[in-house]
C-alpha cells in the first residue's frame, strides 16, 4: 500500500514537472491558489444567478406584485387565499421538513457520501473531510445559532439599529422585562417583532453554504475518481513553490474510471443540492422583497423596495467558503490539517 502511494505521488510530481517545462508552451495556465478555479467559478455563479433571477421574477410577476406583503416579517401574508404561491407560505412541507432542518440534511448527505463512496475509503481522507465538516459547521453555528451569546445574525441586526418592537413599547411604559431580548427567537417568544436594522437572510446563508460545501466535497472527489477532468487546483508549498494539487494526492486521476462515478451517496448528495438550489430560488422570489403602493389620483404606482439581506446572506456564505476551501491552498499549515477535497 505504501509503495503504491509513493508511486502515485512520484507520478504526480513527474507530471507536475512536465507541466512546468518551458517546452510545454501550449500547456493550460495554472489557476491562482488565491481564487476559485474556473470550474468552481462556474458552479458558484449559480447562487447569485438564482438570487437575481428570483428578485427580478418577484418584480415582474403579476401574482407576486399583487399579493399583500408584510415588510416586518419579510414575507407575503400566510393566508392561503391571498398567498401568491404554495412556496410563499412558511408552512409548506419543503420549508418545514427540509429548510428548517437544512444543516441536518446537509450533514447526512455528506457522511453518507464519505462513508460509501470508494474514493474516500482511506481513513486519512475521511478524517480530513470530517475536519472540514467541523469547520463549516462551526461557522454555520456561530452565524445562525450561538456566538458566545446571540448568533452573529442577531448581533448584526442589533448593531444596525434593530430592536424588538414590543420591547420598545414596554420600555416606554416603564417596563424593561422584554427590552433585553437580543435574539429573534427570544423576541418572538415574548410576543414581539424584530423590526429595523439589517437582517441577514439565514435561509440564503444556510442554503448557499450547504450547497457549496457538498459541491466541493462530492464534486472534486467524483471528478478525480472518474478522471473526467484534469486537476485545476494549485497549492503553495512550504518552500513557496506553486504546484498542482496532484502532488499531494496519494492516488492518481481516474482510479475509478471503470466504475460508477457518483454511487448511491453521490446521488443522494446531488438530490439534496438540487432541492437546496430550488428552495434558494423560492426564498429569492417570495421572501426579503416587498412592494409599497404609492397611490395617486386614478393610478397606483408600485415602488419596488429590494431588501439586500439575501445578498448579505450570500456574501457571508461566500466568506465561509473562502476560509475553508481557498485559504488552505495558499497556507500549507492549514492544508496539512484539513486537506483538500478529493485528495
């Protein structure tokens, strides 16, 4: 086994040397270790594209424009008789059973793939993949659940002037029993409403980060296993040299080219990614955007007010993605701990 790994590493280094040769003037330029590869960029553009498309659709759709919207709740009224779509209601089964438990679905899909796909049978790969899951899960937890007190989403809302609406009225009447509510959950439990400030979309953050996480973990493992695409990632070595990520792999490309590429675990992960993308689109269409009606004589003018909370949710997820999957490419010490997907 050790001999095989050494041979694979030697072959990768030899190939890397050939790619560096001046005689290969037509070789493909290397990707920057500081940026996503062309393939990764093609996948990541899906997220802003879905948000932009959903926002535009919500503006031009007559049904969505005509439906009553609650700007404080950042959703359409939940009455089925006036809701523009089944997916505009928070009680829809996909929101209740999938999005509300989104990270659990992401986690199950990840571990089913890691412990069932033949490309991840090596114990070291499983450990490093699990450490990446720990890193991504920690970020998700700090942003949406708890960060030494309120989650970062709740802290950001308060820092930008948001408050619990009921708490403000209570304080005006001399009571501060609700005034100290610093999370959306606590405010709602006390009968108040989160109002003002900037509310980062937790749904956009969750769905974007979870999908990007599975795309990395499943995508690179399957591509290397099947040999359907050359390795695009480059890494900075401890001596400062820039090399293909192949040099750190114990196996060669296309090792499983004669076997099914995805496997059961991969298909399950693809299903979770597909549903996540669909629910991200539904979030973009029906949530965090609203319309004010400005009435003038004989005419009703719709003034569109787009809430950018979904785009800050996207930016927060992109930052987490960069920290876990791009930084290790140019920081060898981090890469030695959590590794790279598929390697």
